[in-house]
C-alpha cells in the first residue's frame, strides 16, 4: 500500500505531499525531520 501511494514521487517532493499521499499517517516529528533534511541538503528553501 505504501509503495503505491508514493509512486511517482522523487527526492524533491515536499514532505507535505508525502504525508498527504499517506493519508496523514506520518508522525509530525518525521515531517519536521524531513523538512530539516531537505533544507540542509539545499533542495528547497525553508
């Protein structure tokens, strides 16, 4: 089920889109971590 929900996303997909595709079944701490990692990697601005 998870693989199908995430199909078509790439490494630049926003954390919010990932959470939406997973019907919000992602811990808020994980979303904060993903946001911090993408900013640190320079993928997108905060």
